[in-house]
């Protein structure tokens, strides 16, 4: 006599279908939708690097983002803390002519600096760095220009020699 497992029929895999909220409403299915994360601060920082820092950063300067923020799995957070990740470090770091600059990006409305961020910025200033908080993309651009870290808008190579497309003459 064969064993129980040998006689059992193979189970069919459950198939999951994903549908848009409009389709679910038409079918009469009430579904909880996942709330979209607010990424206003993230989007502003992406725009800052893509449109301003990478193309306009002065020669000899180095800039990068410090990825401290965000929600993480507790095990990952613990491992990062053991590696030396510190709370309150500003989002953007630029070094130019032996001077360190730190910029904390915030969304334009409801700009709040945490206690850890205030303490860390005070420690950085005490160590000789220059720190600032920018409420939104425009404020961040103004701050970087004020520090002299961004070139003028039309001053980059290739900007003066734009290729003009002229209609062909027959």
C-alpha cells in the first residue's frame, strides 16, 4: 500500500490577479488600497542632483548623498548602526577646497529639524564644517549657489556651442 503522500494529488497553485481600483469598484469588491508614501523630500533631492549638482558642480568639488533616512527592517537597521551609521547626519555632503559643507533637505511646508539633527549639525560646525537646512528645492539651489558650489547656469562646456538645426535647402 502506497504512503499517504504518494497518493495525494498535487495541489494547484493559487493564482493572484491584480486589478486597478476602478475594476475592483465595478466588480463590487471593496479593497483596501496601500497608502502611497509621501516622497516630496526624496523627489526634490533627486531633482537637485540630476538637474543642478551633477551638471553644475564647480571643478574640484565632490558631492554625494548620505543615505541615513528611511524605514528599514530592524535587523538591517541594527547592522547599519553597528557599521557606524549615525542619526541626524544631514542628507547632502559637498567638499571643496578642504571645506566640508552639509545640507539637510526638508519639504517646503512643515520643515522640522529633529533634535538629533540639531545636535549633529552643532557637532559638525564645531568640527569646522558649514551646515544649513533647505526647505525645498529652490532653497537648496540658492544655498549651494551662495556657498559658490554651483557654476552659473550657462557656464558649462558645450552650453555656448548649441547645435542649431536648420531646415535643408533644396
